[in-house]
C-alpha cells in the first residue's frame, strides 16, 4: 500500500492498553509511535506525520476530543486520519468526535480482528484519498496546460492569418519580379550563347593562326639543324633543339586549350552506343603509345548508354594515356570496367603507375595543374580537366583513389537513366583493338573492381 512501513501513532494514558495495542499492530508489520497525553501526541504528529492516529478520548489535561480538534486545525496534521479509542457508548460523544474530524471509533475492550479491520479500512480510504488528490492536482495542471495551449493555438492562428496575408502580398511581388527576371535571363542566355559561339570561333581562329607560324618555326629549325649540321655544332645545335621542343609544346598547349574550351559543349547528337566500342576506339587511337611502352590494357564488360561518343572516347583516351605515361620502369597495366551502383554506372580505370598523394586528389583536375616537370613527364596539365568537364556534361562525377607508388584508380559515374538495352543500339562499330601485336596486348576480361 505504501512505499514505506505504515506508521501509526497510538495515544493513550493507560499503559496496559498502550502495550496491548502496540503488540497487536507490530505483529502486523506496522511501525508504532506512542504518546501518553494530548500535548505529546500533537508534537509527535507534527514531527513525524504518521499515516494514522489511534486517539483515546479520555485523557488528563487535554482529552481526546480537544486533541482531535487541535490536530484538525493544524495545516500540517489536518489530513491525518483519526480513529477514537473509547470505553463509552454515548452516541452524543461519538457524534461530537466525528464532527471534529474523526473517521471511526474502536470500543474497549478491544477485539483484535475488528480493530485491525477498521484500521485497514481507514488506511485504504486514506490511500485512495491521496491518490485522488494526486490525480486532481495532475488534472488541474492538465487543465491549466490545455487552456494555455488553446490560447497559444488561437495566437498562432492569428499570427498565421497575418503571415499568410503578408506572404500572399510577397508572393505577388516576387512573381512579378520573377517574370521580369526570367525575361532578362532568357535574353542573357541568348546573348551568352552568341558570345560562346563567337568565343569558340575566335579560339579556333586564333589556334589555327598560331599553329601555322609555330609549324613554320619548327620546320625551319629542323631544316637549319639538318642543312647546317656541320656548321651548327655544340651549343647552336642545342638551341635549335630547344626551339623545336618549345614549338611542339606550344602546339600541344594550343590543341589542349581548344579541346578544353569545347569539352562539355559538343552538340553532337547523343546516341546509344556500347562503351566497349568507345574504349576500343580509344585504344586504337593510342596504339603507338601502347606499343611503345609495351602496355597491357584489360577491358571488362561495359554497358550500353546514350552518350556523346566523341566526348566519352576522349574521356577514356585521356585516362588510359595518363595511366601509361605515369608508369616508371615497370610494364604498364591498365584495367577498365564498370559496376552498377544504385542509380548510376560506376566506371573505373586503374593503373600500376607512380600514384598520387591524397593532398593532390582534387587539385589534379584543375587546369594547368602539374605535379611533375615537363622533363620528367611531358604534358600540358589539361587532360584531367577535360575529363571532369565531359563527366559533368553527362551529369556524373569523377574522383580518384591513389597513394604514392601504389598506382591510381580513377572512378567516374554516368546516370543509369542513360542505359539502353543492347538490342536497340544503332550500328556504330569501330575497328576492334589489335590484340597480340608485338609490344602490347589488349585483353577482354570479366573482372570486377
């Protein structure tokens, strides 16, 4: 019933009665407090707050009725249930005690079973009363909270109405602004397209105009080296070599800059094509490089996608070329494959080259970003920038996993929405890569990354 032993205060000036009642109650597990007069009872009740008081009606100085009245007038003790112990059978006395706040009477001589039954009944009633009090307090809190919540709801509704009105005004204003901005944007887009077309035309014209004098410089430098070989010995011959080499570097730079400016802007019709065919074409384009370095190119199963074939061919060609170029003394091995990854196809081009430190993994996709000198590894530093533009043009992403001396694994994704069943592929076949030629080998494998 209680989380602690039930405490009963027994108040009686008769030692024999006090002892008898205490023994009976202790045998039932109750904790007993005793007082032999009214004043001690009031003091002990205020201090200990017992669960029940058994109060004798007849006591010297302060009788039971007066003691009951004082207990019920005290805010600390007024809720403690009181049962009177009496020898009298006078109805008027009992009624007076009940009016003062007592809940029951026990008549002497005591009947043990009756006494315990009356005590248990009053304790249960007290427990129920306490439960009801707690529930009532909780209910009052809930009522207050509900009223507060209801007021908050009304306040929120009022605020919502105010905000909706302001929002409607704002939407109307923003709609008008958006219509105006859209028209300006359309005009700007048209101007941008025109400017891009002019810029591409200008870039092509400039590259063409620069290539012609560069070819002349290189050609005449080579002629001087050949025709006057005997006269131009030592340092002059070395200078002519510098001129020829610089002209070739400039030609490569112009070529790559033009390719970078066009990357991602190729308006060639996208068509369904097997990416294995595009890789085969890339390998064919790199045949001389592959043979020179005795490279091995392993090609896994690749899907058929709706892509720009020119750009995807350039993408694979740049990645394969890099894998071969950045391979020190060992024979280059390039692995190409793809796996299905959720809504995308994830492609990989792996090599066994010198690898790249993780701090450069993003920087290498920047234009002109080179990690090595021209003497160690020739190039313009634009190839991977072109790769990134091509992948973005196809709504994909490209990244690198590598470490020094552990090779490089380039990954890029193409959306699965571009996937086409092989039966619907248009007839677009390239020359198959040469396999088994002296100096290099192309393998068709079913490996996974």
